[in-house]
């Protein structure tokens, strides 16, 4: 093996103080020894420039991809929630039915007229019934069809 030199050496050293490790790294680099890596159970801030490790852009790239993923998720949610509405092109007529009102169960109960109810992607007619208001002075707002640019959308009855 004449004429070749082995410049690859591994040095294992244990330090009990991070400042001593920093001083030792500066001394080794000043003596011309290349330090490839330092293993430590805790972060050593300021060691990277001493041993010649350049600043990485990994954190910036990870943040950019995270922000892009968040924007994509928000866009996806807005698109899917807008597509969840049922749009009716031809408004169905009210069925001809005779509804017989019974006596109210209590003086607080209010008669809720017949109404359309969304059922598995289709509308079905629901007969009237007595309902107790959820709070004092609550008023029942009747359901109605609201015109939109693509057709009609049913706004169900609700307490206000």
C-alpha cells in the first residue's frame, strides 16, 4: 500500500458540556480536520456553521407544501359543500290531500303545516303536525321554495 494514504478516520468523543464540544469543534476545524457529523441527544445551536454545514431550506419548503395542502383542503371543502344542495328544475306541486287537525296536545303547541322533507336525495311530502316551540316567543317560519340560477332550492321550515 505504498503511495496511498488513508484520510478517513472516525473519532468518538464524549462531552459533558455543549460549550466544550463547540470549542473542540472549532479547534479541530482550525487544525484542518474535516468534521462530517456530530451526534447529540439535544440540539446544539450554532454548531452547523462551525463544522461547515450550510443552512437548509427544508423548513421553508415544508411550510410552503403545508400551506398549499391547507389551501387545497379548504378549496375542496368549499366545492363539496356547494355540491351537496339539491336543486329542483321543476317545482313539484303540492299534493291534494285533506289534513284533519286534531286538538292541540297543550296550549303551547303550534300547528306546523304540511311541508316538503328531503329524504335520501329526493323530496317527499310530510303532513302537518303539532309542535311545541323550543323557547318562549319562538315563531315557526314556513318552508318555501327559493329561486336560484339553476332551479329551485327548498328552504325547510324552522323556528325563529
